[in-house]
């Protein structure tokens, strides 16, 4: 460590892990190669056990790679045979590389959207990891040659927005599209969670099934492990105002396990179900008593009082097929 630079002091495998966590945002740093090699900032570090030392064994992480060719992203994954290129530096090549030149690097990461970007001068790359996303909060520097040097210059909480991202929401599974406050499933088995909180009361919204399937409005979302992706995942719980072609019902996922409290057949659509009709839905939830009531403008109503009360404040939409649309959500 000299003149605010963290410097690799000898040839060989070297990792310096920060004592501070990084849950995404933007890191800016100056970098001087010194000796040409594959080197960079590592982040999203996830360990199998708690090894005192590591390189590519028993650990997974992303790496914002800087080498003599250009800039790239790589991933180390203990489940996937070590090193994997996500963005090869051949696709973002330097035009004026010099080992003794100091470069300014801007690295940004949004773990909720599995999206990362890196800029060095006129070079810019990005990647969305929908294959094996990492969410570890440890980060640091990785070098292999004497003289690789980094100097932190700025940090912020500003996270990059992935292409196709939806402002105010996080895609927890599958994909959605959004237009004029209407949110539509673009893949089967999709969940879109709002970044705002709802702790109970009444919410009204319009819903069009489009494609017949099991679907609904989820709420009371409890996610203590802060899983970035989930459907019926251990550690995640939520209620669901359930709609299918048979009627409206009330269901829940408790610690990843599906529970049907009130079957949809108990509250059918009296005039028959129309997948192309937009239904107006009213949902009331008393978080203290556990009472849930769901009704539509088709005249059907169902209610249930849950014993296994959830105190989560997350809410969103869950669809089993492509083409379900929720719109005009209004909390009363």
C-alpha cells in the first residue's frame, strides 16, 4: 500500500479482500497495470464454507477484468469448473494500452437485476447474468503480477438499470413488460415485485388473464434472506389473491411451500370466465388479524382468515403463463 494505491508486491496469485461489504452501486478507481496480466476487481464473492485463503477453489465471484487486450467480465463459480468469460476483452479492446499508464475505471452493479457495467475511457461493456447470478457482498482486488495497482476514488449507491428493467420493480422470476402503468408477463412462471411497501389495507387493480393459467396478486412478501430470485423458494413466504378460469381464491407460499386456503371453485364467475375481459379486483388485508378478502366486478367474493400471519410488506404480481396483465393499481 503506497500513495493510496493497493499494489501487488510479487508475482503470483494475489487477492486482497475488503473488510467492507458491497451490495451493489458504483465504484470508481484508478488502475495501473505495471506488468501486463489478467487482473481486476472481484465482487459478489460467495464462499463455500469460510476459507481463510482462496483463488478459484471453494468460492464464486465476478471479476471486472482489465488486461493488455481490453476490458471484460468473468465469473469464477465452484459449480461450473472455475473460470468463465462473460464478456471477452476481445470485444472491448484498448487502442492505446500502456502498462505504465493510469486508467480510470467505473464499475457499477445491480445485484437485483443481475446487471453489471464497466467503463474505461471510451470503452464500455455490460452484462446481465441470468444463468448463475451471484449476490455475495464481499469484494476486493485480484492480481498476478508485481505492480498491479488500484486506487479507490469514489463510491456511490447508484445502481445501473438493466435493459428492459421496470422502474420501481424488481423481476424476481421470469420476465415482464411495462407500458402506461400496465404490467404483463413476458415469460411463464414470472414474478414482479414492487420496491414500495404495503402493510395492509385495501388495494384495487384491473386484471386481464390473456392466457388461461393460475395467477394472482402477491403480498405480505417475507424474504429475510433477501433472495434476488424466487418462485416457491425456501426462505420466501407470501399470500396470493388467486385467479384462474374457475374463479377467485386465496393461497399462500410459506417458506417455499404452496398452500391453498380458499379454492377458486368456491367463488366462480357466475357469467362464465372470459380470458380477454379486464376484471376490476378489490383486495383487502388486515395484517394484524390475518383476514383477507378478494372480490371482482363480476360479483364473486371470497375471504379467509389465516393463522400463519405474515408481516412482510412486499407486494407484486405472479403469473404462470405469458400474457397476464395487471394495471391501474391503487392503494386506498
